[in-house]
C-alpha cells in the first residue's frame, strides 16, 4: 500500500477509481464483496481507490471509518493506493483526521460541505485540517463559490493541499472560466478531472490536466485505463471511441443518481454483490429501472472483459 508523499506522478499513474463500498444486509462492510471489486479494478490496471461519495463516506461516523479502513487495508496489494475521505462537516473531519494520524495513509480527501459554509471559512478549515493531520489533504471542489481560487492555490503552495479534485459540471466542459483561472494560479499538475469519462478529454486537451477520477471504471477498468493511456499518448481518436462505451451508464447515472446507479451497476454486472448503500441513501429497488440498467451494465462489463489479456481475465475470475 502506498504510504509515501503524494506526487503528480502518483495522480496520473492510474485512473483514480471512486468505488462503491459493498455492504452486508445489516449495513456492515462486506470484505468479500470489496475484495472482488478491488480485484476487478486491478485486473484492468486501476490501482488507486478514492473512497468518497460513491462509498457514502459522507455518512460514516468516526468509529465506523476506523472499522471500514481496518477491513479495507488488508485487501490492498503492495502497489495500491487507498485515499479515504473525511467530513463533510469540520467537527467530524477533525475527529476523523485524528484517527487517520495513527495510520499510514499519505493523504485524505475532505468532502465538500455545501451548507453552512462560505469560501473564506472553507479555506481556513482546510488549512486547519492539514495542520491537525500533519500531512496535506485533497480538496474536493464540486460547486462554484465553494472556495476562492486564490485561497486554494495558496493552500497548495504552502503544502496544506496536495491535490484538487475539480468536479464542477458545465454544459460545455470546454468553457470553464473557473478551471482556467485555477490552472493559471496553480498549474495543472496537481489538478484532477473529477467528473469521470464525459469531460476528461476536454479537461486534458483544453486545460492541461493529466489525471482523472471515475466511478464507471468500477464496471470497466480496462477500458477506462485505455482512455488514460490514450490521452497520455496523444491518441485522442482512441480515447474518444472508448469513451463512447461509457456514455449509456454515465447517462443513466446523471438521469437518476450517480451514486445509486453505480452501486446497482456493479451488482448487476456480476462484479460484486453491493447490498445497501448506508444511511441517508437507499439502494435502487425499482424493478423497471433495474431492468433498464441491467443490459447497460452487462454490456459495458462484457466489453471490458473482451479487452483483458487472458492471464488477467483468469486472475479476475
């Protein structure tokens, strides 16, 4: 498991998977389901696992976070990197950071609090969390006005923030004044395209980003990794053609719920039984919706398996 300080090379060395977290029927973490999902990701050369919204870390208490990490850590391989999340409110994040100080994770992502918060307060809170941690944190920018770009760039410069997950959705990702300004202030190396496959080509080509997160990679990691490799090689044609395979699932996620649809898709594709999602979120139980989602998930999974080398396919099974 990675324990060394975070570098730009770490961010771009793998798709940053944002996986769901399989649970037992009683809501406790399911080690076997999580092992199956991580094995599937590794078979597709995805080795960075950022546990946040899709795993419903928003609703983990301090003690539960500790139990979850104690279950996940033994499932990791030597080259894996697990990024836990804390928060979203400052008080819980501070207590979770205290728990993480006892562990070797090199960073944690701070989940964004939408209310009550203001930009100057968020900047001050991120700095204090990094100080309490004794290590830098990852900032998650999901909404315009969450934090001022100047303050965020200053936190990066002083070493309090080691990366920024940028996830503000735009009608046209090529037109994003906030992202352009942020790149001007801090450069692209520590910026992560944080909205999956849909905007990643525009973020790479238009703004110089070199790393991206994905939830749908949990269904098709080899294909998601193909996009990453193609973008780094300058092969936009391959990246665009491969991205199209993800659009039916991404459309379904955007239409209903990115978290709940992905949670169901991993199960419907036969990768791992995911069970309930956790408090304040419910798994999809609409049979008509599940019937529409099943062929989408199974088709994406089948396309992924078709491109795996045989030895990796056998290992994944």
